[in-house]
C-alpha cells in the first residue's frame, strides 16, 4: 500500500527531503531548538523530589506540558504542517505563562482552580440541557450536584471565571512573550480564521486566486520557529531561576548568547 504524501498527506513516509530542506534553511534556529530541548529533558530529571507545595508540583507539570508542546512544534514544522505547528507554539507559550504564574504570581493556583470550576460548570450545564432537550429520561443527578457544588464554591453572580492570559503574562514578566508567541500565532494557526483558510489558496504573483492547495508549507516557518524558541528559552530561564536548578546558570548564559545569533537568522534584532 502506497504511503506517499499524495496517498496519506502529512502522514507520508516521503517527507524526509522536506525536513532536510527546512533545517538547512534555518540551521541556527534548529540548532538552538535541539540544544534547548536536550537541556529541558535533562532538567526534567533534576527537579527536586520529596514533599512539594501544590503550586510547585503544578509548575513542574506545566514545564512538562510546555516542553512536550515544543517538541511537537518541531515535529510538525519539519513536515510542513505549519498551521498546526503554530497552534502548538501558542499552547507552549500558554504553558510557559502558567509556569511563570505559579512560580512568581500569588493567587495563580486559585485562578487555575477557578478556571477548572468554570469548565466543570459549563460541561455539566451542557449535558443537562442536551438531555432535557432530547427528553432522554436519563438520571442527571450527578450533573445537577456538580452545578450546585460549583455555585456554592463561587456564589458571586457571574460565577467562576476563566484565566485571563494577558494579565497573567504581564504579572509574570512575560508580556513580550505573550505578544510574540501567543497573540501572533492565534490568528492563522490556533483558530480557523480567514487567514488560516487562505493558507490553502494558491495565488499568482499579483496575489490573485488561482486554486486550492494541500501540501507542505514553509511560508512562515521563520515566525513559527521564533515563537516556539522564544517560549522555550523563557521556560528554561524560569526553571533555572525559580525551580532549584541554579547550577544551570552558566549554561543559560551561554544559551542566551546563542539565542542572540539565532534571533538574527529569524529577523528579530
């Protein structure tokens, strides 16, 4: 059974050449990505053990989530699935903001619980409404109890609220990262916007529509790598400074020097 791109798309076995091409186009950026990823994997095995406060445990989990998202960005970017890579770069940034908030901003743990409560309330209400509308006759007691529990815990009229990422980023000292790695990739990556749909438009030199396309893309690989690499270097910095990994200080300093070189390759001075 054929497994080329024309047969199974981005799951194809014939994208190695594409991977080599994009890595050759941005060697410094992929080099620092590889270095940071290996550094992050080493850090995973060096976080302090033992009894830790809940906020610290969740910060470590957020570190794991950010690193996994970063690795996924690189995998997808190498295969030309840029919209999906950009969505994961944004998710990586979100996890970095959570990490920073848990480590530096009082009340972040409570905000996470409130955000979770809002999700549980919305889910329970939706299940109740769907079953009542369909007259399923299903016992909805557990969902009604969940609604009552959340409303008791958050009795204010507006109920529990979702986390606001921009203010948390500012409080965590990550406002520039938020703009670069969260806001910018959202329009044509994380959401199905007009810009995202135009990725499948083939246009001539006058930008006139020619047809619909489905193939690997590297049109904004530069911005995607910049967003992902920026998120990860902030994550590693947080781990070194606030998570008991001070022995990485010299390595972080050297990494920042390499980051300056790779940023120039990506057009960020």
